[in-house]
C-alpha cells in the first residue's frame, strides 16, 4: 500500500520509467504501444490514489532538496493541482489510444521518439501539478517546454522547424525575461516561494508594486497565450494532431492557465489583490488586477474574430484555444468567488472539449485528407461518429447544455455579474456569439450541405477504430461532466476556500 507521499513520487517516476521502457521496445511497435497504455493507466492509478485524501482535506507533501533557504524542489498536492493531475493523467490514456491509430494510419516516422517525448511531457506535467512552491513550478514549466519542442518539430520539414523555433523562442523568452525575474523578486521580498493559502505577498508590496509584479508573472507564463505573446500556439500547429491535442488540451496550455490561477491564489492572494487600494496612473484608475481583466478580455474577442475568418480547421481551433484560455485568466483576475470557481472548472471543461475537437480534425485528415473548413461539406454523412463528437465538443466551447462548458461559463458569468464588472459580462456574451459563429457553420456543413462532386467520387468512411473510440470517449466525458460535475466542482471550491 502506497502512502500519499509515495504516491506523489510514483506519479513523477511512472512516466519516466515508461519513457525508458518505450525507448527499449522501439523495434517492437505492439510492445512499445502496450507499454505506453500501461504506463498511462499506472499514472492515472497513482493520481486517483491521492484523490480521497486531498478531497478530505489532507495536503500531502514531499521535499526532495533545498538549494538555498526558502528555495527548494518540493511537492504538495492541493485541490487545484489534484484537478490538473486528474485531467492530464486521464486524457493521456485516450490520447495514447488515439495516437496508435493516427501514427499508424498516417505512416508517421520516428514513432518511438514521439511516444518517449509524450511520456516525458507527462512527467513534467505531474511536476507542475504537484509543485509545492513557485521555484519547483518554474523548473518543471521550463522542462515541459524543452521536452515538447521535438514533438512540435516532429515532421522535420522546414515549416516544422520554423514553427518549433517560434514555439521555443516565445515560451523560453517570456519565461526568462519576465517570469524568472518575478520569481527572484518574490523570493527576495517574501523570503520563500512556497505556495500558501491567502498568498505569500500580503503586506509585502503596495498596489503599484503588486500590479507590476503581477504583469511580470502573467506575461511570463507564456503558455497561457495572452496577447501579444500568443503566436507560438498557431505556429505549433505544424505538429501531428496528437501533439496538437497534447499542446491544446492536456499539458502545455493547461500548464499555462493552471499556473496563472495558482500564482493568483497562492502567491498574490485573492483577498490581497482585491483589497489593494486603487491605482491612479493619470488616465485611468483601477485595482491591481483590473488591467489583467482588460488584456484577457481583448484576447478573448480578438482571437475569436481571427478564428471566425480562418478556413484551415486546425488554425481555427488554435485561435479558439487562445480565446478559451483567456476566459480562465479573465475569470481569475475578476477575483470573485464564483468567477474563480468558473476559472478552475473551465480548465477541465476546455480540456475534454478541445481534445475532442482536435481528435476530430485528425480523424478527418486521416480518413479524408481534408484540412479546410470549406472542404467539409457533407462529411458528417460519411463520418457520423467523428462529426457527432465534434458537434458535442463545439456545444461545450460555445457554452451550451448538455455539455460541461455551460457550467464553467455560467459560473464565470455569474461571478462577473456579482462583481458588477459589466465589461467582463459583455466580453463573455459577445465571445459566446462569436464562438457560435465559427463552430456552428462547421456542424451545418458537415450534416446539412451535400458533399461536393469529388467527395462523391471518392467515398471514405471513419478513421481507424482506436481514433474513433478515443474521440467518442472524450465527447462522452464532455456530456458526463455536465450531469456529474461533483468532483471538479468540489476541487474548485476547495481551491478558493482551502
């Protein structure tokens, strides 16, 4: 029987051991992929082992070593990290199942390297989820960027290498230029980087100092894709679809918005930010986090407008992701209890919805070799399971029942109204209409427009079975979480009221 502390270490070690075994089994594809699935199941088992204790109020912790006083590599499982770990470990299983069909169906090269990097990425993700302090979070955040670089550059073409360079340059650049100085300053001011309920900066800085430090942190967390530091995300679309799913739903972008919420709640402190005196900068007066609401709101609307005009399906999904991530950032920056619950819930809602959308895009490419929205006329008649799952996930992104995205958006909208932040209410309403504007036409084309002549001349069916099973499973999870949201809602509530 594992103790909670041993389960934390096991969650970090299992993907590492799996990566080593996958590399050794590279010449035996069936064995290699069996090891991938077994490793993913084992990781989920370790995470689930921790769930009852954390839900019951325990906060298991492990410290590996200290570099300097107040600066150590350590892990502590709290509700927000528990939810992120559940999302990442659970979706790794379906992503692995999907990857088997995709990589084989498209005869992709370097499949062993692909599965090894995937396992290593999940190890880094667990380190982020269970980080007990800002320094540990920073270390694993950087490792995740480095590990996923080969996945973005997987195809090895000039376009792939160029996209990967943008990906690496922006993510490493923002973290080194903004996030690292913020980390050092927080350590200097607070004497520690340990995450703590209520934050560690209370009484340490004035409103202007808090606002400036918050800006360094928010723009330094480039994986949250706030404009203008968002270009890495569409650039990374050169990667294979399972990698896009990893980047947009499982690990990378979720590490970004998870870090945003974690820093606001456990470093700055919600009450500390909310009670900071208004800042007068001559042309405007606002609180320490009000500027973040404005930047996130602009990102939501601007990215939605770009998505509306994009014909390439993966590009449309990429800009949709940029918009959806900023829902989390804006809701967290509102500092209202209901909006914070919505922010945490949206991490889960977006994960299951967006991975379904990318799975569907990859299935369309594999079965029909289509990449543009304008090519999808009538495709739902030949790929009903794929496009049915796409339609369910699209409802979640728009925020309509019976999909879990309705719950998270309802909490965010309720929080914005409770805080009487009417511009944020307007952003949520407008962006919901824009979401419908770029998702519903795809569903309409797929099911209600007759296929073009070339589609009739070259009929096709669904993608390989493992791909269809994976996307149906995540679509089902999108609906199931609408009817059974108790676990993520309970963890969200414990995050804001530990």
